[in-house]
C-alpha cells in the first residue's frame, strides 16, 4: 500500500490523537536541542511530516488546522500541484548553474511575471534573491546607487529582516535586534499612522502622522539626503497594522516631490494575501521599488526587487546578485505558484476568508472586551488584545490564547511590537469548513483564559 503523500490530496480534517506535542515530536525536540543552535526557536514544537491545503500533519499522526502558512509563505497551500510539477521538472533538468555565470530562462520568466503583476504600467525590471531581508537590503543598494544619497527612512513598528542592515531598519528590539549591534548607520525612524493607538483618535491619524513624519524627515535628516523611504503597506511583525487611509499616498507623494525612492515592502502582504496582488494597490499607490518574497514561490526560497527600469539599472554590472539568487528550481516553483493564484482566483478566496474571519472575530469582540481591535484585509487578519477597560497591551492573554489553540490542534501565531496581537494567515486554499472550525476553537479558547 502506497503511503499517503502531502499536498492538496491530504485529508482536510483536524485530528488530535496525542498530546501536542506528541511523543515522537518530543523525541525530535530533544535531538534538536542537542544539535541545533538555541537561537533557532519554534512557535509550536511539533514536527511536520506532511502538509497540504489547510492542514499540517505531524509525526505523531495529529492533523492541525494551519492558520500560519509558514508565516504567509504557503499561500497556495503546501506542495501545490503546479508548484510540485514545475519544480520537479526543473529538478530533473538541472538544479543550479548560477545565473551570474550561465543564465537560464526561468529567471527571465519570473521577472516577466513580476513586471506584469506589480503596480504601475511603467517599464520595470527585477533582480532575484533568496530571502526577504536580502531583497530589502538590495533595494537600499539600488536606491543609493540611483539617488547618490545615503539616508534611509523607515517607520515605527516596521519589520524588514534580520541581517545587519535590515535589523537597523526593523523597529522591534526583542527578539530581532537585542544584543546584535552595532547596526548600520544612516537609518532614521519616523511615526506611522497606527489608528487604534493614535492619541488624538483614528479620525486624525492619517494627516497628523504624515505631517509628523514629513516634518521629522525635512528637519532632522533633510529630504535632499534621503535615498529611500521604506514601508510595509500593511505592517506585519509590528502587529498587522493598516496605516490610516491617506497616509501611504501622502508619504509616496512626498517621496516623489523630493526625488526619494519609495519602496513598498510587500514581503508578507504581497501575492494575493490581502485580496489584491499587492496591498499597496488598495489606495492606488505605485511604488518605485517593491520587495517580495514569502508567498512568491509556494515554499521555496525566492525573493525579488522589482521597480522602475531606470532605477533598477542604476547599479553597475556585477553589483547585484548572489550565488543562489534566482535558483532555477525556486523560479520554477514561483511560476507554479503564480499559475495557481491565477487559475484558482486566490485574490477572491482571500477576500472571502477575510469576510468569514472578520464577521466571526467581530462577534467575539462583542463578547470579550479584551479584544481591543479586529483589523486586517483579506487573509491577513489580526486581533489586538488589551487589558479589560483599557488599551493597555495584554501579551499574557495573547500567549495563553495561542497555547490553548495549539493544544486543540489549531496553529496560530502571535506578533506585534507589544506582543499582544494574534495574527491569522491561513493558506488561501483552505476550505471554509476548516476555517470555521478553527474559529470555533479560538472562540472556545477565550473561555479558558
């Protein structure tokens, strides 16, 4: 009898047959502790054997509902048919040559798709890399080469990676930056429009935050010294913050007026996650450069910087690249991922996920006053948890809720500058029955904390 494989054919059911983590996972965890650096942690120490659709199956036979997608990576589902088909075919042909030595067509095909899918009808070019942090770092290099300036502006609550430069760009200290300095210079942080926590109220947030950010840039840095302004159109690790409407266009317009390269970091929010190909489309913002990774290749490591051709061409020949950047197998997987997104209308499915989740979560917010806010777009949804009767962050309740969900076979992730946000990133192919079952588990968890 052939052992069941993962992918879309995996039974789409929650199944809890042992304690979580189970005995086999605990054995593997002990092996990990002995040989893997302690700095590599785990949200939930269950070891996955198969995955597909909306579930993860562990080595003990438990099947968990997946509300994490590997942090927005497996948006098309694990081992999606087109991803496996295209990547397998490429594996059989060749695994690597290094595009900087002898190039290959899949790299070009991915860049052609990015030129078509990213916002704006201007001429575009791309360069491919391995990770989101690498993409952001290269966006800075490109912007500096183009503008001949050095300063980079980022925002409160922003996250951009774990390399030295991207740690400097990232706002949150623990666990991303603590003890790892000194960091790269010429990085400046300004306020972001965080409606829930804006002191004068959400109705004033966009204008006041934009005014403050622009004032700080002009007075403290000098707009003429700024190479790039980098922002996530929906802030990810900072707490799934949607900047107040009007803020992003105001910052983008300021950048344009002052010859600053406006960079949209769409690594977590891109590729159908918010119900549009890219989150910046919601307000018609067309970035000069856009960084992508995570959902681009269905689980294989690939990232990109895409942007205006004249900006992308500013770097000298040989100035961009890397041994593995745009690996042919990862490129093939990306073409399969984009094929899946198109054919299955994953933008539409993301919007439907958002409808279901927001309706259920808003109903929970009516019952439980520790839910301060329900927010997000499409399948990038979060709840911010606070102490009853206040807006004081409640990371303790957030951790307890996550743990209760994990024990019942629902994988959820926490996030936020204050550690008080529960975020939901289900695969865009998840069935609505599983989605609702996961929300049932979450609602029951509120009664246990």
